[in-house]
C-alpha cells in the first residue's frame, strides 16, 4: 500500500483525479501497480473497483566482467589461440555485448548465451577467441575490451584487459665473420651478433667450441633488437 497520493476533485465533470509519485527501482520490474476505488455504494456491496498495470522497468547493466581478469594484463604465447569470456550483470532489456581491440569492433565467436537474472532481467555471456584470424603478435600491447550496453537507456559499462604476447625473434645475423674469410693465427677477431624482434628480447651468448666468451651486451634504445660484440685472438 502506497499512501502518498493526492486527489483533485472536478465537481462539474463528476471526476476525482488521484496522482501518485514513486521512485522506480530495478526491483520494481514486473511489479503490478494497482489503483483501487471505493465509495459508499461499493462498500454496501462489499466490492472494490481496480485497474492494474504491470511495470516494465529498463535497468542495468551495473557491470560487465571479462572472466579470470584479475590483474588487467594477460600474457599469451604466439601460436596458441586464446578464448575470452565476458559476462554481464542482470539488465532489462538484455544487454548488447561488443568486443573491441583498441576501439576496433571484433565479431563474437557465437551467439551470446542468455540466462535469467535478478529482477526478471537477463544475464548475457559472450565469447571471443583471438589468434585465429590473425597471429597473436598482432594484438601485442593492445587493449581488449568488452562493452555491454542497455539498448533502451544507452547505459554502457566496460571491462578491459591489456594483452602481452610472447613471440620469437624475427632474425639473428652475424657480422665481421664469414664462412669464406681466412683467419690467421694471432689475428684479433671482432664479431657482432644482432638479434632482432621477440618479446621479451632474447640474450646473445657467445661460444668458441665449448668455451664461453665474454662479450659486450647492448639493448638498443628502441627495444626491438639486441646487439652483442665479442673480440678474441685466434690461437694457432
């Protein structure tokens, strides 16, 4: 029973107008709002007139979550596709889920799953697998986002995760020595090895036979290559 209404009597039209103001909450979805009318005549008959309306409340979602996203960064290995699942809170009508990579829309794998949520709303779960249409390296250091929007209210919530992809070096090249170069005993040999690409950057180690050689080790400032130089005297 709600008892904060006010009445206006229109005597000439023989009409009583009653107004009520209520604040609608998500829990009011599918609630029945009834207006009951009585007078002396109806009381004498033990009757009441009433009219009802079922409230349809648009609400939510209050959150969306990429499952198992606890640290906001995930590390993946190139060559191994990864499946992500995104789940909304209850909303009415059902949320529309959109996957994005750096604001570029991606299609979902399959139609989203739907289940009953609180307050007669719907919970939606969507799945996206990356590394199938494009190599995982394409997604390195990009932001994968799941957006859920209520189509009636336009309310949108987002959860994101940064992708860190482990991948192999692109090339390894040696300079200063060639297969055809003749080396004389006592010559001072200087060689350089450059490892390009890879995440994380690799480390270059020099061996002459089974002997580990000391080398200069330098990571280039652009973080895309590793350069290592070694110098030794060719023995007899």
